[in-house]
C-alpha cells in the first residue's frame, strides 16, 4: 500500500513500507519518496514494532496529521 500526500512546500510525496523479517537490521521502515521533485532526498523512519505488517497497517490507518507527524520525524537516507 502506498499513500501520497503534500508537504508544506507543496511537494508531493509517496509513503510506503519496506522491510525484511521482524527484528532484522532493516525491518519495517516507512519510506518517503518525493514524486514531484525527484531531486529531493528520500527519507525514512524505522517503525518501532520492527514488523512490516504492523507498519503497513498503521500507515494505511493514519490520518493526515499522523502521516505528517511521521514524515516530520523521518530522516534523510544517507
């Protein structure tokens, strides 16, 4: 499941969940990719559960404010 939203700079972003096995080093991350300005650095936030299914469920059910809060807590991909 992917969600799109617009940030306060009027850029359109896509959010989706990636991850391997729960508890793994790369498990359950919510990724943010700017689709309107591809030169903007993608961002991510690690989901506290480490479980991709739980992260996906939360992403689907977040309201707009919650989605923006999650985005604002994200960090650039190094």
